[in-house]
C-alpha cells in the first residue's frame, strides 16, 4: 500500500530505518495498511516532548491507529494482525496457543539471550533460573527444533509471529549475533522471498541511502 501524506491518515508509523522499526514496517506491508510515516532521528527527535507524549520510552517503532498507541514490536505485529484480520495473519482464537508461545518466546528468551551475548553478559552456573531464558545455547536449540518441524514457526502457514521471530533470525544470521543451527537458513530463505518483506526492505534501504547520500 502507498505511504500516505494525509494528516488525516488513520495509522501513523513512527520509525527510523536503522532500527527495529524495520520489523513493524514489514508487518505493515504484510497487512497492506495505508500509513503515514514519521521518520525520527536518534536523540533529540525521539526524546522530544511531543513524541514522549506518545511513547514515554522515547523509542521506535511506535504506531498510532485510530488514536490508539501501540509500542513494542511483538505487540505491534499481534495488534496489526487483529486490526486487519481479513488478511489472515493470526490463527483463529481457539488455535493461538503456539502463535502466542513463539511471539513471546522471541520477545522474551530469544531477544534477551541474543542481546546479553552481544553485550558480553555471561550467565554463570547457578544464575540460569534468574535470567528466565536459561542459557543462549538452549534458546537457539529450542528454536531450531521448532523450525525443523515445520516451514513456519507455528506450522504450515505464515503468520504475524513469523514477522517477529523471522526478523530475529534474519538479523542474527546477517550480523553474527545468532550461531547457526539446523533450519535457520532454510527458514530465512523462505521469508526473504515474501513480497511484503521485499517491499519493506526496499523502503527502508532507500531511506538509509538518502540519509547517507
């Protein structure tokens, strides 16, 4: 869907192309939403009084849809799947156990394990119960086993959970923050062929190029 320039657009998307906003943009493209983008720079823009009224954390991505504010990438993916339910990116209510499980597994254990490892935070013996995810190896092994059992994270059909989980896998493999496990590369290869992924990446890559140029 085209990016709107109308001030009356019902969905505003606050982002920076070099941020987790790439996840939210991919999801927006998947649901085909018309949205108005607001590009915020790190520092003054994100910490402005105006934006802090919308997101007190002063971070992107953030969406405002019909006056409702949604932050946090996993929440944005789940919200958009429900708000644009006709696209079919969320399972029916009585089939959402795995969908919720893997969305929150990735928002909790997976991201925490990756970030801690990238920052050089070592979980020592006896501390695994405190950090929630146990240890980095366990998290990646569990995700690998799931991706070996089905083409997408909750089965045969692509869902909003794949936007979020898949973004972690794609970035982790690209930047080396995730060690290779069976099933990761095959999963990533399926995701990058999606038209919505390609459209979102093209938009963010162009914004980055314009900034650097």
